[in-house]
């Protein structure tokens, strides 16, 4: 089994360790952080190393891979910065892919975290350093740029494009053939039907939600399949 060092010592690092152990994916040999963030010698019972001294402490880069466990902080910028640093230093980066995920496309990138019950349909391209949380669905013929994040149970319908370093929130839905630019925020529980330019944000304010009550017979008439057209 391949040796792995998890980069980071926060909550997400603990979750990554649990995920790896549950699915028996790698042999975790320690954690690592940049020396400026080095505050402890051990984490979850494993040694903690500085990234700058990692090769001196545990040997050649050929003997292990790294996984960067950071997620969406600063619109994925923190994870991207660490990713670029590790790649420039010549480290190998591993993917964490749940055996419970259904993947009908090739994952060409590295440092991707694809969690349980994720579905990625045919002919979709996933970039590097992409985190896809549990239950998300990526439709066919999509193009997902690097350094993106998908919240749990989010949905990217077929034919969509998601620009690099973008965020799709919890249970958000992006309708088919929609183009989302780079560094965009799709808020939780939103339904996006229009293209979004670079550096844009799409959210639903709770102040704009209207709850309207009907009588029992009328409410049943509101959900008729033939009328559900957009």
C-alpha cells in the first residue's frame, strides 16, 4: 500500500484521515505543514513534519505521496497555494477516491477528493485539486476546472463548464449547458439557469423567500409534470 502524508492539521485533515482509514486507501505515515504553521509534534497520533524539511526527515519523494486536505477557505485559494508549492517542489500528489463513488469519466488531475456516493457521468473532464463532497452529481460532458469545490449533494447538470477555483455550495443546482466563470461562488441551495461571468456570486437571500399557502386541493394542482417547464 502506498505511503501518504496528509498536508494540514485541522478539522479537514482529521476527516481525510478517517476517510482514508475507512476505505483502506493509503498507509498514512504522518502530517505536514509549512514551518510557519508548525505548532505541534504530533496530530491524531502521527508525527507532524514541516513541508520544507519533509524530504530530510522521511526520505526521497519517491517513497510517498502527499494529499492536501484543505477545502474551500478563501475561495479555494489556500488549497491552491499549497498545491502549487507542493508541485513546484516536485512532490507527488494523490487522489482520495471513495470506492462508493460512481465515476464514468477519467480523473486526469491529482489531489482530488471524491467522497462517498458521488456520481460523475460520461465524458466529463475533472481538473486537479478538485474537492467533491458526498452525494454530489456531475453530469455528462462537463468541464470542471482545477481548484474547484462542490458541496454535499450539489448538482452540475450535463454540458456545463465550471471555471477554475469556483465554489458550488451545499445542494446547489446548476442547470444543463450553463457556463460558470472562474473564481465564482454558487451559493447553497441555489438554482442557476444563466451563465455567470468570472468573479461573480449567485446567492438566494432569505429576505426574498415568499411562503404562500393554498387550500388542500389547489396545492396538489401545483405539482404537475407537464407544467414543470423552464
